[in-house]
């Protein structure tokens, strides 16, 4: 279980770092979509990369949490139904 917690917290830290970097480096840039004014290509690519990192980290955290919950439920003692 400790390995699962390490993966979960590493994914959460990665998500937070990418989220913060996106807000700090390219605050007004949307990675994909229509914008009111033209955007620099480096800013769009940076925003796209940071958003991709955020999404991958969020999925890793969700999968790690699901696996740990499944392991916890499997380890729980079972009571007879009747």
C-alpha cells in the first residue's frame, strides 16, 4: 500500500506543478480552441503540453486511488450473510 500512496502523491504533486506552471507561464492562452486575438505558437504549444501533463497526472492519481481502494476492499474481513 505504501507504493500506491507514493504514486498517488507523486501524481498529485505533478498535477499541481503543471497546473501552477500553466497559470504562471501562459495565463491567458487556451491550448485548443478559438481565441479572440491571435496567440503566439510557443504559448499555445506550452499550454497544450502543460494541459496534457495535468490530464495524465490526474488519470494516474485516479487509477492509483482505484487500485488502492480495491486492495483495501479485498483485504477487509468478510462477514457471513446469514
